[in-house]
């Protein structure tokens, strides 16, 4: 980088897997929350589906939506939000498969002290939203990340009749997975993005201070 080149903005990586579009819609709202904070940007990335076969069956670039994540996207992020639909109270296999391949980053401590959060979508109201978020934070803690949920200062947590938890934003997609995000779910997703962005900037400044 030359002396006259502007420094690239730090970014929050929003890494998600979405089957029917609900988790993707949440990721876009979280990205909007991140980008409402000056001095940082959002980077949307997804992961490919997994297959029981050993043959690669998907193109390297998806036909639509975000591109597939790389380890470097994760390595250089200033903050991380991971999102997945619920699969029996846990994250979906494609996101778990990607995270299982991050040992290189763990060995180098690349994510230590970076803020992280999680979000999820379910087809039923009691379909495992909270257990999914709690299990998603486990690999983040193993990486040494600092987990940030949603505080109750976000009044939508007390008003929502659908998604929204203190462990992270959530969405009730309905039994056909076609229910759009309602106002409370949108506001909580954006609030989660804003909080993560502010934490990423604050922690980045602390990291740059002399010991």
C-alpha cells in the first residue's frame, strides 16, 4: 500500500447458510445495522451445501446471493456474525462443516479477542431458536472470541411475539418457511449489527494501544 492509498475499512464478516432465504434476509438486516456505524463495513459471505457423496457438485461461485467464504475472510475480519437455520436445535451441517475447517485459524489465534454473535431462523416458534444460538457460540468461544448477544435495552425483546432472544436475533419463518421478517425481527437484527460494529471498532482501537 502506498503512502497515499487510503487504509481499507475494517469489516464485520456476516457468515451464513440459508436454505429458503430467511437466514439470508436476517444477514442482510444485520449488514444494514453494521453499515449504519461510521468507519466499518459489512462483508456478506455464505457457505456451500454439503453432500454425502465425495464428488463436488456445486459451482465455485453461487448463482445468486453472497459468494462463498474463505478462511481469509474470517482471518482478517474485525467482528463475526454467524447465521443458520435450526437443524434439531443446532446449526445446519454446511455452516458446521465450514467452522470445522478453521483449525488453522485456531492454531494461530487469529480470532482471539474479536467480537462475535449468532442469529437463526426456525419454522416453528419453539423449534430450537435458543438452543441453536447457544450451540453456535461454542466454536466461537473455542476461538477465543468475545460473544455479544442482544441486551434488553432493545425494547423489541420485550415486545416481540415471534423471533428475538438475548442470545442473538432470531426469526419465525413459518411452517412453509415463507413468512417475512416482521418489524421486531428486523429491528433486532439491525441492532445486533450495530452493536457488533461498535464493539469491533472499540476493540480494534484497544488492540492498537501500547501495552
